[in-house]
């Protein structure tokens, strides 16, 4: 893009998530802040209420949608998600579901692993595809930032007042 072709730019597509925070305490504070991630031939994003959506990057068509069903009646100090993280299992022996994963931390302090191709929870991760981060933590607050991947570790921080961060095995949780 430069001064010579900027006038020729046109909208390729747009997508509306439909997430307006219905039923959410303080829906007026909802903030879409996610940076989409392009990986495995799809574009992944998260809504402020942690709904994960996979889009076709060429057309903007929705491929799948996963709703973690956060408790919308609970007071959430923040109502946003900064996005998701992706990971591909480097093990050459795995050929099943969840070889490629999308991870999201939720407003109700869960870490969820989804199959990148289908959006289904990864059954072998934690309990039915999720870890409840409140278990074993002194203070639990929402996870708004995408988890950080380091090798086979998934590192989760949050708005926990004591500044704690934890790492989990990306395969098993």
C-alpha cells in the first residue's frame, strides 16, 4: 500500500461477532480488543465474553464458533479478551483430534483447549478440555490476555493481584 494505490483499496469482507454481552453484568463496559491470529489456514479471534470464532481468511465466512458459557450473572471487573493462542503438537506420532490447538483464558478463570480445525474441546486436556484456574490459587481473577506458548508449555497470567503466573503442559494440562 502506498500513495499510488491507496485510492484503489476496497473492503474485502467484514464479520460481526454478534456478541453484545446479552445478560452480562455491566454489558456497557464490553470492549472488543482481540487481535486475530492467522494459523493453520484459519483466522481465530475471541469476543469479549470469550466466544472463540474461526473464520475463512479469504471470505470472512465463519468455519466454527465455540461458546464457553461464562457466568453472565457474575460481576466481571473487565469484560474483554485480548485474544487466543495457537499451538501445534510437534509429536509425529499424534494424528488425532487436537494436533493443532487454540487456547483461551476466560473471564471466569478457566484455560480452555480447542481443536483448531473443529472448535471442539480437547478431551485429553485438563478435564474435558479445560482447567479451572481457581483450583489451587489464592486469588482468582479473569484471564484477559492470550496465554503464552513456550515449547510444550502454555503460560497463563491474569489480573491476579499477587502477580502470579502458571505454566501447564500444552497436551495434558
